[in-house]
């Protein structure tokens, strides 16, 4: 029995995009970075959060009386009324969810033991066989719950299930580094090479990330690089050039996946009542083609998406 | 395909995209023939009627056609069959061109007059009238509530789902079959009454076969005369060839690929004109045509391109026949499809991989045609090459779905379970929407779309409908007093036991009446045992291989509802039985908290054993209950998990359910598709929920619809994943899956601008239809179904 607990905010059975073959993708909560373009904001904090689907809220007030912290108030706007949650008062007790009659309130984040989570992903095992798939742990950042992730990887590997990690590469602990080493494949995000700009856009410097990347490369760990392309943030020719030059030297890098900016995450900011700070346009098709050609010039196998 | 051929295909295809016309000639000729033959044995009257139709109906050859023969007097014509159900034509004649869907081109005044003249003859004689008279009055009212389409005659359909063996006509020709009839006739003993029946049956078959030969000769003559008149030398030689082929087949054995195609097309037409019904198709056509193809290619008289062109032309021809349905039936079978099956791939009779070059050509031809009546079924066995499944998936992607994938391992087990020999089982084809059957040997008729959620509602309302208040089932007690899950289950079981006999009655009386008044000697000629036994195919000619199915609708809703009751009422005690019933009575109004709790209960389609095992128990309960009774002509009764589009009318008849579905909303589509919007865990979870069910006990098949965003299949790597996902599902015990590969944005756009999307084919329930021809409700239903979008 393994009772180490971790917090998970989503599980997809049958993903075609998170690594080779058909995958079960587990999204862990908690991330050391705060990328301005983050499309999974519900993955940032390490505790459960209330999800508010405003369209369903009928402003009945049941949750207001149900909240022991008095964190919920009624908000009356031009388009009608709905509740709002004072997130600094919210303790995540989730009592409000039970009182909501419409389903407007829900929860991001659930705790699982390693065994419980393994039983859930194992249900897809037959699909891995023919497709050469497996489990992908993403998030959030999987090294952020290092002890849990390590145990989970071990459990999968004991059962001959391939494990990929979708990681930002930022970890400073010995256990976090172990997590990266023990996975079969890393989907390694590279958000920019200029340390200062990296701090501005993500909240942390990229020095540790680059160091980890080089060390893992030296150890021969299979790596697929994921490059989020966010116009105005990391798509300058200088950054792209520096990135391509670095990657061209890394022998463990099997492929580079360009991840063009998309707006699918917007709705989750609304659900968390957070502001969406970014105001950029998704990449045009021409620009995507241009970028592909750019990386190909460096002899790198490159594609759009994962 | 050759450039000229491609253009021609495109042009001919266009004619199939215009609203069909109504053909009144068959109705007129049928009526005249019956007036002339009163008092004669029914089977002889049948034969004389087909004889008259085939000799007198207007014929025509379209520009560019190489396979000829129309099923009606029109290019794309609706067949009127007053002998099955005459009353609705008179009632709905004026609205056929204006009704919300399944619309026809307006009829001329003269055509309407013809119908007004001949339809009244059938009052009291049409099969539907006889059926209504034969069903006990108090049970008759349940048709259209508990069961939809239980009587084919009510739907204006013959039993087209039969699975004939075209090899019989290809190898023997009609002449060869007639020789067997003669021999059989010569051996009859007229002192034995049964032999007298056989005499009339065999005589009728002979008349119909003779008439089919005559019909082919009419086409030979027409082609020859057109050849003389045409100024185009290329077309002249084509017409001369057509004339030569039509004067040779189906009378004689086919010698070439082209002859074989023309021969089966004439047989198909003769059957359609005698017994127009959806589901009649071409079975394992890549198998029985292959020897002709191979020989012609080897002899250098046929190229791959020629073959491709002929196959495309055949697909187009299939779309030239339409069966008009009364409005009530069109709700259930909407979309003008004939589901003419073409079953490809799978195993050979002796257990080898059956995929051949022709299997691929059929796929390639479909890519060019992509109309709605040709129905492509891909049999997938472990031995089936990936290349073939990949090619099929590519075509499915190009066609936004359409193709059906079935699992050989599962189907073969089903047929063995039903008592068929292994070499029969391996040779199965899929007819109609989802029914496995053995060409030439067995009759496995589906039908009777049965409202299982209603039965649960009755258990939760003391036998009364929550919609009408009417007492429909037995009184099983005030559900507020149920003290355990077992009591709920027992009440449901009692409702099932009480209502299934009526459902079987509708089906059996229907078959009995077809056998008595509208048998099908021409179809019987293409079964191996019918001549020998002297019995019609509907009348037990294929014994002992006969099954009659009931199609169970809304099983996922029943499973979800029972799981919610079990968990929330009796295990977690979060809702009292009384509160649940109050909530259902009020359609959850004022009970939003209860509704919310119910919504959160385990739902089928997420690979959750808690609810999936209950779904399976419901299937087993019904399979056992239905299996207790032998049907007409000794048929084994079995079940399918299919609703076609009856999930919508079924929903109208059912109030709020404990699964959180509100009154009047459609129940789950397809048959075993999770209720829309509830499968939120990803595609493999949905597939496994379905694959783990005991499909062997649902021998007549099942339907799982899944919607995929085209983005998820955009390149070869993803397509490979898709292929392996389908294979894993089928090898893990799945029976059937079909896909809608189209974004909901496209569909919304099509609702707004139907004219731009006339050729937008989507899978509706178990078959494909033109999206824009469907009702708004059905369109909304399709859009609302779960879409697997990858945004993480």
C-alpha cells in the first residue's frame, strides 16, 4: 500500500497529444512559475480552489450563508447578479459547493494516494500496448509534488507502464531532480533564454532550468522540447536564434514542439476570478510555417503542437 | 480514377443531392395487379404484381451510366408501397413537399390523382390495417409509447435487412436457379397439403425470376436503341456494351467483373421493387466479387481505374431509391437513408485475413462518392492489416465520419453463442444499422425500438406514465416506500416482465403478416435453403438460423438512474426515496439541490465500474427476459442496443429520470452511447465503458457514436493513434463504433446556412444522413453530444 497523497486537478483518458501513443494525462496542482500566458491557472496553487461557473450562477445566495468564512458576497452587475469569492478568506473547505443548487460552484483539485491514482490510470493499460503509449504527468509542475510524483512514477514503471513528464524544468531540490531523472521521457518546456525577460514573464530566472536541461542531456535522458510561442514575449529573432543554437547542441533532444499561443485558458481565469493579463493575438498560419522553417534550418526535427 | 470518369461521377452524384421525387407508377401497377388477381393464393398475387411492375414501369438510362436500372420511374425516386401502409399517403400527400424534414419534390396534379385513385383499394387490406386489427386493442395503444417501429408495416418498410447470397445468382444465373425450382416442383406430391403450399411458393418464385429476366432485357433493348441514336461514338460503344451485358445477366452466370456488378444490381432492384425496405445491401461484396476482379485484371480486360469507376457508379445508383416514411416514422428513421451495406475486410470462412485489393478500391470509391445510402462497414480482426484500417480511417476523416467499425472477435462469438457454425460466423456481414447476419443462411431481423427508460419510470411511479398519468404497466407499489435498492430493481424487473411480451407481440405479428400476405419469393431465391424447403425466407425458410431482435433504447439512462438511486438514496442516504420521487414528479423544479446531487452520481461512459456494471445488469436482465420467448417461425428472440433516431420520441414519452435527465429530453443516442455530455473523462474511458459490457448477450448488435474534433486527427502520427484506439476497443470486447469527425462550429454554421452544407454528412444514430435535411431538434442533439476537445 502506498498512501502518499498528491493533489490532482484533471485526468484525461485517451490523449493524443502528450507524448508517444495513446496517453493518460494526469495534471498535478502546484507550480513554481507564474507564466503570464499560463493556460492552466488552476494548476498553479498547491491546494484545492473553488471553481465558479458564472453562467450557471442564479445568485440564490445559498453559498453565502453556507460559507463559514464569510468569503462569498453577492455581486450585482449590468448583466445580472452572481456571487464572488474573496479568495484570500477562502480556506478551501468546499462547503459552498455542497450548497450550490445549480452546479455553478465546483472544485479544482482532489487528493489521491499513489495507489488510487494508479488504479485510475491503469484502466487505459490496454490502449498503451498497441499504440506504444503510457502515462504523462503534467500540471502544474510535476516536480512540485516531488515525493508523490516519484512514488507514482515508480508504481507505473513497476507495472511496465511508460511515464512521460511535462515539466517546466524548474526544480531546485534533490528529490525534484530525481523525478526528472526517473521518468522515461521529458516534455521539457523552454520559455526563453534571456534570464531577465524570463523572470518578468514567469516569475523565476531560467538559470536553473537551463542547468537542469544540460545535465539531463548529458545523462542521455530522452527529451522533447516544448516551446510556447507567445508573441511579444519570446518570439524575437534573438531569442529564437539563441534557443535553436542551444538545442542544436543537445544530443538528447529528439524533437522540438512549437506550442503557438492559444486562448483556451481564458475561461479558467474567469472561473478562478482572476484577471487575464495577456492581450496578444494567436499566431497566424504563415507565422507558424515561418517558425517551422526557422528551426529546420538548424537541423532540428520540429513540429507544431505535441 | 480517370479525369473524365471523375467528372462524370461528380455530375451523377449531383443528381442524388436534389430532393427526391415521388414515383406513383409502382403503386398504380401494384394496385391494378391485385385487383386482377383477387381470390388467388397470396404468394401468386405477389408474383403477378412484381411481374406487372417489372414489365410496365418506366425505365431509363442516365448519361454516363455504366451500371443501369432504376428502382422507380424517376432518377431519384420515392417508392410508394400502398400494400403495406396506404392510409398515411392520402393524409400526408400534400405535406410531403413541405414537412420539416425528409421532404420530396412536389408531385404533379396527375400524379396525385393516380394516388387518389388507387390508394382507397387498400383500405383494410394494407398490412398495417391488418396488423392493427390483429393486435389486442389494449396493447395496440402501447405502440409508439413503449416501442417504436415494432411493426415494420407501420413504418412503411419491408424487411430489407435480409442477408441474401449474391453468389447464387453470380454462379448459377437465374436460369440455374429456375432449373432447381423445376426439379423441386417435379418432386412434389399434390396429395400432401404442405406440398401444395410449396407448389404455389415455387411457382411464384419462378414468375418473379422470369420477370427479372424480362426487366433486364428491357434495359438491353433500351441501351441498344440509345446506342443507335447517340452521335457520341464513345457513348455508343458504352451503350452497346451495356446492351450486351444486360442481355446476358442476371439470366446467365456472370463472366466478368462488369457483368457481375450488373447482375447483382438487377437482383437488388427486383427485390427492392417487390419489397422496398432499408437495410438491403451488398453484404461481403469485396469477397464475392474478388474472383471476377482478379480474373479480369489478369486477362487484361479491366484496369484498376475501370473498376474504381464502376464501384463509384454502383454507390451512386444505390442512392436513386428512397423510401418515404410517414411523419411519425420519419422521426425515428429520419434522413432518407437506405443503409445499403457494403461490409469490407474481416476474416474468410476458414479464418484467414480477407482483405484484398478490392476492399481498398471500395474505400477509394467511397471517398469520391460519399452520399448517404451506401453504408460502409469495416470488419476489424486482429489479423486485419493496419494499412486497411488506416485507409478506412483516412476515408472516415475525409467524410467526417460515416464509416462503421465492427470487431470480428466479438461478432463471431455472438454468432457462435446464437448457435451458428464457425464458418458461418466468420462469414458474417452487417445489415441495416448494426445487425450481424450470415449471407444466404440466416435471417436476423432487428427492429422494435424499445423504450427501456419508460419501464424504469413505471417502476418509480407505480406503473403510471409520468408524462400522461396513464396506467401503462402493472402496479408495483408506491416507490416512496421502497426500502432497498433491491426493491427498486424488483419493481423495474416486474415492469420489464410485463411489457416485453407486448413488444414481442408487435414484432411477431408483423412478421407473421408479412409471411402470410407479403412474402418475398425473389429474395428467397438467394437463400440456400428456401427452394429446398419450399418456404419463404420470412416464413422460416432459413430455419434453424432465425432470430428476431428487440432494440433496447436508453439503456445508459437506466443504468445512470439506478446507479444514482443505489449510491445516493441507499448507500450514502443523501436523498430520501420520497424526496427523489417528489423531485421527479416536479421535473426537478424546486428540487435543484437534489438534481445537483443526482448529476454528480457516477455516469456511464467514464470507465467507472460502479455504474458500468449496473448498465451490464440491465442488459442481461433484458436479454434474458426477451430470450425466454420463441418468435414467429421458431425465431430465437434476442436484443440489440440501438435507438436509430428514436431516442428523441422515446424522450418525449418519459418524464424526469433519477439520472438528472429532465422530462421530454432525448434519451441517450445510438444505443450504447453515453448520455450526451456525460462522458467527460476522455475517449478511452468511454470506449472501455462500452467494451466491458457483455456484447455477446446483445447478439443483434449495438451502436456507439463518438464525436471527434478533426484537429485531433490532423496528421499521420495522430491517425495511427486513432487506428490503435479503434483496434484496442474492438479487441477488448467492443462491438461497434462510428464517429462524427466534425467541429460543432461547422454544424452551427450549417444550421444557419443549410444551402452551403447540403453535402455535410453526419452520422445520425446508426446511419449517415445529410445534416441539413434533419429536424432542428435532431441537429441540436448532434451538436450537444460530447466533443472531445484537447485544450489542456
